[in-house]
């Protein structure tokens, strides 16, 4: 399915920069940013030895610390 591009705000964040995990991030976005952000780009979520995820120890494993993908990313990531 081809999606039409639109000029919208894209939030780029770590899963724990606006709250402690993905669930809190979703709550904050729903409470304070509802209808203002067109998309969310979650920065590296691989287990990492440092550098906030940019030094991955493995690319085939998702770090469980931020929690499971919640409703705002359910369409983007197969579960």
C-alpha cells in the first residue's frame, strides 16, 4: 500500500527520554501532544554496550528494558 507523504512533525526520541519506557512515552504523547505529531521515530533499541544504543551488541535482539511496543507503534512494527 502506497502512503501519501505529508508535511508533519516527526518526533525523534529515545524510548526513555520522555518517561521511563515506551508506555510512559505513549501516555505523555497522548496527554500533551495529541494531534500535533505526525510520527515517532524511536532511536536505537538494541542491547548496547554504551553510547545510548549506538554501540549495539546484537542487531537481532530488541532490548526489553523500554518495554513492549504499545499502540502508537503497533502499525509500524510487527509483533
